C-alpha cells in the first residue's frame, strides 16, 4: 500500500473523529439545558405544592373572594398541567410556549390574591399565611436563579448549533433551537408582587 492511501485513511479517520467530537459536544450542551430546566421543575413543583395550602389558609378569611381563590387554583392546575410536557421535553417550542403562558397566568392570579388579601388584616397577621408567603417568595427567587441558568445554557447551546462548522452536524443530527424563557407579561405584571403579610 502506498503512502497516499494511508494519508487518505488518516484524513478520513481524523475527519470522523472531529465530527464525532462536534456531535458529542452538541449532545452535552443539549443535556445541560435540559438539566437546567429540570432544576426549574424542582422549584415549580414546590410552588405548586404550596399554592393549595395558601388558598386553604386564605379561604377562612376571605370567603367573599371565592372567585379569586378559584382563579388561583385553576391557574395553578393549568400551569402544573402545562409543566409536564415542557419538563418532559424542554426542546419542544410549543410545549414551552404553553408552559410560559400558563406560568404568566398563575403569577397574575397569585398577584390578585395577594392584592385582595391586603384588605384583610386578620389574614395578613395569620402565622401560616406569613410562613407560606415567605416560602413562596423564597421559591420564586430560586425559580428566578434557575431560569437564568437555563437561559445561559440555552444561549450556549443555540450559539453552538448556529456556529460553523457545528451547524452542519446540528442539521444532520436533528438538533433544533431551544426556547429561552423570556418575560411575557405586560409592563404592569412585571412589577414585583408584594407578598409581605407583616
């Protein structure tokens, strides 16, 4: 066999190793953003578990606000249901879009509940309500940090699949653009929700 043959074989092997390396790098980046969403999911489950307790505590004090309480539970259930497909595949843009919209609805409903509760001094002074409020605030902060980590991982992944030469491997490997979590609320809804019951 001639030297030319071995040079061609060496070039082909090097090219295959290089393509495998790019593919594996893209897989690692995709897994990073999926793991980052799993961290959001952990905090969301905690929030979904806290909300029924919050509503149950408030129910005894704001009986005349039944529609507000029902809206919170309905929004919680919608967000929880939308979270399942998004958590199963955060690379699915339609599932992410539905989840983001459901979460915005839940945040709005919680904001209305906290606004209504301001009119009830006994509820504001309730120890359980104060504790649940504090836990929800802490969980919301953790969700915010997890969302930032997710968005960072998505940006890195999306940059990789759009950059040359990784974009060729991404196209053949079926790597699709991931969805960042951006605020979808109106400017009014972007204002921080006051959850202090002191």
